[in-house]
C-alpha cells in the first residue's frame, strides 16, 4: 500500500488549521508565548540598533578627529573670522563650529541637538586629565570644552549622545530614564603642521 504524497506547507493552510481548530488550545498557547516572544524579539532588535549606532558614532568621531589631527580644524589666523573666510578648508575655531562640522557627517540615525562635543588638548599623554560628565542616569554636559591644540600636542576628542530606549516598558532597560549614554573617544597626537 502506498502512502499519500506529503502536502506542501503554506501559510494559508496553517492559518486555516489555526482558525478551524475549535478546541482553543492553540490560541491559549499562542497567547501565553506571544508576549515573551515579541518582547524578546524587540529587545534583540533594539540592542542591535544601539550597537550599530554606537559603531556609527565611533566612525564619526574618527572622521571628525582627523580634521584636528591634520591641523585643518585649527585657525590659521587665530580668530573666528579667519575660520569663516576659508571655505575650502575645514576650520573649527570654537566648539559650536566643530559641532556643526561633526553634524554634517551624522546620518539620519542621530539628532544633532542631542550630540555633545568635548575636545581637550595637553602637552603629553601623562598630563592628560579628562572630566567625568556622568553616566546614563546623571549625565551633566556642563563645562565641555574645545581646545584643538597646536602642532605636536596630545588631543582627546569625545562625542556624547543620549540614545533613546524604547523597549524599557517590558523590563529590559539598558540605560536610565529611557536613555543610554553613548561615548565615542579618539586620542591622538597632532601632526606637525
């Protein structure tokens, strides 16, 4: 005796069997498992998105720091007016100008108004002192500075961004107050320019 050919699985047939089942056990099982499944799924997506955004912030920091490293961001004439008169050169005489330059590199993933820039320079790595601005729960961006340094000086560029969290209502919270502080850092010694 030959066995019948196996039928092909389709979503339509599966939904038809689900709807046709009047015992209710399938619906009850789905109702019990679905919230955990979707919560886990959304948490995985949010975690992946957050790590992707963190890597993008690192790349933006490296690209922006290159302008300081090569001397393009320092004012040749020593004044803000000199920065604005050289259109073909990246000039950033102050923190707002450098932040505007950084914002030109930011994709739609970020909101530039939530980005904070801190640039510190010193004569050597040993004399470097960085200010702690807090963590996700108590981030206070007051006192951030911009000092791009001169030729041969050690510079640290830090970008801070408060990433909004969505899935915190399900008990999965990677930050504080529905935000996670992302910090990207680049430390280098300026080239002789």
